[in-house]
C-alpha cells in the first residue's frame, strides 16, 4: 500500500495553506501548495479579478495530479478542488487520496480574506468560488472540518479524526 496523501480543499480563504503547512509540519510529511502549480496566465487572470474557467484550470490540475503521483512518501497538498470533476481528476492517479474539506461560511471567509495581504487572489472573486463549489458528497468519503476556530485546533482535529500519528 502506498503512503497516504491528504488533499485539503475548500474555497480561497478557507485556510488551506496555513492548515496544510501546519499539518504537514506536525506529521513530518511533504507539503505542496497547489497554487504553486498554476501557470503564469492563471495567476495574471486572478490578479485581474477574472475567474478561471475549467479550461484554465486543466493544466493546473494536471500539474497537481502529476506531483501527487510522484510522491513516494506521505504528503499533504492543498487545492481549492471546487468541483467533483476536479477532485476526480486528482484522485485518478491516487485512489488512496484522502479528502479533507475545510468548511466555512461566506461571511467568515470574506472577513479573513479582507484581513490578508500579499495574496494574488482578490476578495471580489470569492463569490465565484462559492458559485463553483460542489460540496463533497458521501461517495467521496470526505473528512469535513469546520474552519471556525484557531488553526492549531483545526490541525489537531484532523490528526485526531484521521488517526494519524504526529512526529514528536
């Protein structure tokens, strides 16, 4: 059996990067932020406040899926993965992928996005993220975690609910 990969998904501003990096650090696992796999044209569109299309997202999803396929050890990867078909594409090469959905309200995430600085994703695109979001269904066996709390608590909840052993 291959080493596990946890995919932390949710809309922009849900805390994927913060939670993912902390979780990988606690577990001693490899970490990747899928935003790093976006082609420059996608980043430019988002900077300009233009929502990405499925065609825009395809090379990004392919690059993320390739990274996951190449992992020999356990890893945490963060990606919005908003639609079922995106998650299916990511899961195709890693059927052992474990989905963690970081769930939060539009209001909470909007407040968080308003407070952050230096991120290429403007707050005005949040509506498009929620419009595209297809909440993971039971067939995807998601671990649904509320983001209404401090990152440390969220990371601990993921560890507790998955039964993973942190590196001490």
